[in-house]
């Protein structure tokens, strides 16, 4: 038997084209990609996707009551809650205005310990 992740990925792929509605279709690529990432992170969530409702029904739930727009994070929260009630979705946004510090010159001799085996 394949892993829960593989089954969830196959299910989301198979049901992707069944999504109806303009808003639902506009959001489906991003929501599907995030659901796949959630499934990759947690086998229990992947199992819930496999055993839960269809992706089309999920997208209908995500779009329900949405006026002209919804934030990506809110869409992801609704999708996660559709498959796993009580799931939390957190987001971190970071900006770096300066390039990363270069690796300091260590000088001296570098030894590869695998040369001694």
C-alpha cells in the first residue's frame, strides 16, 4: 500500500479538474499546492485528505461567503479545516535587505576525515 501522502497527492490530482466556480478555480492551484505541502509535513493530515471530502467540496467551502477577495492565509486555513477540524495554519514572512554574511576565511589546513578510512 502506498503512503498516505502518495494517496492524498493522487486524490487531489484526480479531483483537481472537478472544481467548479470562478473563485474556486482561481484559488485551486495555490490551495492544492499548500494542501500537498501540509500532507507532506504530516501523515495524519494526509490520511484525513484521503478519507475526507472531495477537493471540489473543499474549494466550495473555501469560497463560501467570500466577497471580492480572501487572503491566501485565510484560504489555506479554511482548506485545512475542511479536512481536519481544529488544524492550525501559521505563516512566517521574513525580509532581508542585506545579503547574507560571507563565510569567514578560516585559514589553516582542511582535513577530510574520510581520507583516513
